[in-house]
């Protein structure tokens, strides 16, 4: 018990000092330090670099042609057959379970041909709409 020092203090939780940062000789001498700009940091994203422009140009050159639209003769055949049966576009749409806009697109030649939809039109209107002889009346089932 005699080796205890009553005058010394023990501090609990006291933070140790952080070590000092050493400076480079280039900082002290004023020498020029090379700095590189990051490629995309803080730049305008709309204005891409030359590599991106080249890639975009390649993409534009390789674009696929849009799918073919319905031939005008198919649209005319649908319209004449519909008028002969005295159907409106709305009536034909209800009978084929399609929207009236689909019938309008087919008749105007703006639709992309769908064999299932054309098959429905052929059955309801009784007119051939696919292959050769578009607009020709369909005959009944073949008898053997």
C-alpha cells in the first residue's frame, strides 16, 4: 500500500491525440503535382464523349426496319366484304372480339398483320384475306 501515489490522476476515456500528417516535399517546395480529371465526374450527361457518340452512330446504322404493314388490298377487301354484309366497324369488332380501332387500322393499312386476327375476319366475312386471291369469296368446307 505504500507504493500508491496519492497525487497522480488516472483519467478514464480520454482520447489519444491523432498522429500528425506528414507533408510531401512537393507541397513544401511548391512543385506542380499532376492531377487527372475523372472521365464522367460532374460532367454533362447529355453531352457524351467521342466514344459514346461513335457507339450511338453504330446503333443508328444497325437499326432494324419496322415490321411490314397490312397491304392496301387487304384493307379494301375487309371494307367491301363488311359493307356487303352490312356490318359497321363496331359490329365486326364485336363479332371478332377485337376493338373497333383494330378494324380501323386494318382497313386503313396501318396495322401489322396478325394471322389470328386475319383468320377471324376471314371466317366472319367469308372472304380470303391471306395469301393469293385476296378478296375472293371463301367456299364452304371441302367435301370428300
